[in-house]
C-alpha cells in the first residue's frame, strides 16, 4: 500500500528532518525506502510519501513506545492517508 503522511511538527522542520533521515534503517524495514519522499509544507508541517508499505509493520512501529518516545519532542501527530494510482481523466 502507498501512503501520504502529514507530520504536524513541534520542533523546527530542520530538526525534524534530521530525525527523519536518521530513522531510514527502521523505516526501510516497513516500506521501499528508495522511493520515500519527504518535503516541507511550512515550518510546522511536513509531508511524507511511503511506497509498498507493510501495514502491519507500520502499525507496530507507530504504536511502539520507543518510536513514540523518539518522535514526541518533534511531532504533535501524524495524519495518514492511502494513495492509489489514477488514470488520467478522460
């Protein structure tokens, strides 16, 4: 499954992005890390695209107390949306 995640950031985007980049190993175990995209929407918001996500592994990761402890100083919450390919409009 492909996902778009909105991260509502407590810290600066740069601090959050450093944490995000440092977490690529564990994240690579739940998705195709080579296709992961991330970008700054504004100082308090980032958007993350994850592809070929193992949803069970993602659920375990996001509910893991260690992950929550790591993310808590940086993120208020994550909003998760599914993505589906779409044919061009007729």
